[in-house]
């Protein structure tokens, strides 16, 4: 059925501005050398530009002299630009050309410089489909550029001023980096607690306090007013206690992360000073000084803290009273100075050894080192011995084959030499083989000698035969023999002792065995002592929540067996596989640092893979066996040119995955909480909604949200999965034109809804 579509928000078209811009475009002061440039600023250039406005301990006039510059705005556009394939001519479109088709970058900079940029006109309110849902205010692409430019400038101002345990919204400071810090740096945790906030939005008092914190380092009233205006319009909002930070949801602004870090920066520094004070009171000794004469181990009292945006974890390796005092101080500081509402019931102290605690979507627990690095099991030892025996058998077979070939070659050479000697009076060859034959026999002889000398039993047997019971060793016999014969015998005995005496070799072998045994005993003793005196942090994937999530989405039935998802049968085969592949890959990337990663692999390789196969079988009205035979277990498909494509991670790829990459992967919530259904339309093609994508060969997709399909409220934790985020309901049933490249990236999780202009949707009639 054809559907009539009309675009709700039309992007104004501006002619391409002239590249010749006066040097004094925005300022009557000294000319800016970058004002006439059409290339975006590099990161180093932007950093130098921001630092040049640092005077008397504060940054001044950042909005007019930095953010409003066309080159800075163009750099923000470059950060927002999604990857594009070359056009039909094989050339990638120019960034300035793509931006100029949507708005004038120079006119935008002039509006910012003159403080007449209308933020409200660039904000779009999207009403929710149901009465219980709330409306959502989203910035259009022009306002996103301004938000990104402000984020870049604030990042340069504050990034080096944040503490080391502040993660999220920073370069190379993501979830996996925080988990690595917990696993490698936290020692002997005794008690810990996470801070849970009541779900509340940043109101006017929080925004004012945030602006006061910013004014300690930034002296720019225009920039502060722009940030206040962003909060007033709703284009930027911060809601603590929610589950949409760092997940790629459209309701999260690109400016939220760094503003949260700025708001909590004072709290972080107080925690840091408390940690340093505790370290001075309880210094850490050398490893040689840890054990006293009485065998008592010294464990210094330590305080650890990790904060990822609004998730806070505090750890103490001391008494419970110390942890209680620390918790009371944290709650008092957050509720008193920062004026936040802390959930006192969920903010509870837990034992690090006997209880698991949820943090960053994972489960943490203090365990012995042997749990993280367990010794080899008996089954593994038997398998290893079997492999060694098989390896020795293969080596012996190769040796026997080599000896057999040598024997054949030797017999051929001797037969050839014998025939030549019979036919003629001497050896007459057409070519000389003397050197080749000598080299062959020398190599054989060396290998035979080395093999013989490597066997202690054969050397000992020949040594005993050649040196024991010989009458020439008797003195009265030696006196009656010629001196030359005695000297020859003595030299022969010296060579026998030198080459055949296995005492030294046996002693070296015994020393090597003794050394290996001592190392194993020391390793066992060291491991035993560490198990008794040391605790480490183990990170596990929440398997029960993952199984509940899989059952809620519809991958499995109530018995835990894979089942098809009927809604996806409206998609193309390739899109169905890409949707499953995006969920599987992002799940594997997110939980690859977990100790029970094998269980996550099982969920992906079994539940998701066979749910995809069953969905394809239902679409084509075939059996599972027929679908498996057609698509194979790796879910292979073919493109237009007949080339084979594999989007779903193969079993070999899943097997090779592990804790190798340190990144900030986004949770998979944004991928499986929606389905994009392709629509048929007779309307003219629209431009792609991805940031600055100029392609018009688009297909319209309708958004179907999971909570609307299941008729479940995400706030209800009894029916929803705890800790699982959800896209705002105002996007449900909205239609977006997307080009083939970006729909592929959206399905596979390479881009999120933050990388598209959600205000450029079209309405289905």
C-alpha cells in the first residue's frame, strides 16, 4: 500500500556563501587569520585559540571570539558529520557545500557574535503519542552545531581540570576504562555503595548553581546566557536517575555529559582530597616490608571512587564504620551543596565479598585472585597431555618418514655408484656430484649424532661398555705395553669421557627439573598467600537481566527457546540480519571485559542467531531447516552484484573476542528498543536525515518503539528490565527518510539517533 508522506520540518536552503570574507568580519579589533579560511580548525589549533583567551585565571569572551568563528562552527559540523560514501563521480562531497545547503555558517557566526541567535526558533517540540508520555524538545541541525561547538570549547577548558576517576563524556575515559581501573587498581575492598538519585530534572536552581560553577573559570556572560537559554527551551536537559545517559538516545544532548562533569567537579575534588589524606595517614609499604616477623600482613586503609556521569561508586578497604561515615558525608554533600535528591533506600552499604553491586550495567564483586585466574582443571590438564602426546606422535612419524626417504636416497646413490664402477675403470660423471653427496651425508651424520647425544640412556650404555672392565686400565699391564699404545688408549678414554659421559648432562637435566619444581612450589605458595591476604574486583555481566531482556524483546519464549519476531518480517532479508547483527555485536563489545563473557557469547550465538533464522523462515513461510540451508549458520546474504556478505558475527569471530579493546561502547538499549519498518511511498524522494548527508536515494522508515508495541511503561520496573533505557515515546510512528548507507550503519549500531536530525521527520498520511 502506498502512503502519502509530507515532511513536517522543512530545512531552509541558503545559497553558497562567498569564500572571500573580510578579515574583520565579526570584530573591530585585531584581524583573525582564520576568518578567511574555509577549512575547519584542527584540535591543536582550537586548543591554542581557547588558551589565548585565558587571562588572570579565567577564560574570557569565548562565545564571541571562539564559538562564533566560522572555522570553529565548521569544526563542529565536521564532528557531527556521519560517514558518507563517495557520490556517483567517486568524490566525497565538500563539508562546506553540505553545510551551505542547510544554513549559512557565516550568518550563524554573525548572529552569535551579535547575541541575536534565536535558540527557541531552532527547537522543535514533539508531542507524545500517549497521554502518560511526556513531550520532547529536540534541537534542529543548526542548533546541534552550536551545542557541539560549545561542547568542544568547554572540553578544552575543563578536561585537564577533572579528576582521574571522572569518566564519561571525555576522550579515552569510557566505561571499559573505568572497569579496567576497578580490576587493576582497587585492592582489598571491604565495603562499598553506589549513590542512587531520585528521578528529577535539572530545574532553575540547579542551572543557576551550574552557571556559578562555570563562572569560577569562565568570565563570559553571553556564553552563560546561551546555556541558560538552552535549558529554558528544553533543547538541553539533564535528568538524574534516568537511564539514557551515554546510550545514544535522542533525548540526550551532546552537551549533557560535560555539564554533568562540571556540576560534580567540586564533589570529585573533595573526594580526591579525602583519598589523599587517607593515603598519608596509611602509607603503602614496599612488598618486602608487608610481612612482619610474626607473619602479620599489613593492609592500608584506602578509599576509592569512580564516577561515570551520574553513576557514583565509592569503595573503602577498611571498617564498616569508616564506610558509614563516608556515606553520610557523600549524601550530605550531594543533598546540601549540590541540592540533589538521593534515594536513601537504594544508597545502601554492601559487603564487597558476600554481595554483588550493580554499576555501569555490570555486576561487581570482590573475589580471591585465584577466581580471576583459576588453575588448570583436571580436564584441561588431560587435554593438554593428550595434545602433547599427539604432537610427539606426529614428530615421530615425520622422523620415520625422513629416515625412510634418506634410506631410499642412499640406496639409489650407492646403486648408481656401483653401476658406474662396473661399467668403467673409474668414476666418470657428466657433472660433479661429489660436493652434493658429501653435504647430504654430513647433514645426516650431524643429525644422527645430535639425536644420539640427546639420549642419556644410549650414551650411558656405550660409556659403560667402553670404559668399564678394560684390562688396559691396570697399572702393571700398562707398564708392559708400548708407550704409544698407552697414549692412544688414554686419548681415546678422554674422548669417551668428553662425549659419552652423561653425568654432566644428567646433572643439568636434574637441575632443570628441580628449578621447574621450585618455581611451581613458589607459584603455589604465592597464590595461596594472595588468596588469604588479597581481594580483587570481578566484573560480571548481569545474566539474569540479559535473559529477562531477551525474553521481553521476544527473542525467546517463556521456556527460554528461540522464537521469531513477527514484526520484522516486513523488512528485507538483509535488514533483518543487520538488525540482529547490530544487537549481537554491541552486546559482545559492551560485555567483552566481563569475567562471564562466555555466557554472553552463548546468548548471541544461540538465542539471537536462531531467532533470526526463525524470523527469516516465518517470512518466507518455510521451515527452520530450509532457512538454515539457504542462509547457512553464518547468515550469509548476497548483494546486488552477487557478492557474499556476512553481517552477523560468525562463531569463530565470537570465539576470538575478549577483553582487548578499551573503548566507551554504548549499551544495546537504543538498538533493540525500536524497529524501523520500511514503507512504500509514491512521493518524491527526500534527503537523508543523517547529519549533513546530501543523498536523495532514500527510503522512508517508520519507527516502532518496543514499549508501545508491548504496551509497557518503562518506568514500571516490574514489567520493564531494571537499568534498561528507552527512547522517548514522542518518536513512535515517526517516519524518517534514510539512505542505504546510513540505514546500514543505524541497524548495525555504528550510528545512533544522536547522529541523525530527528526534527526532519515526515508524517505519514
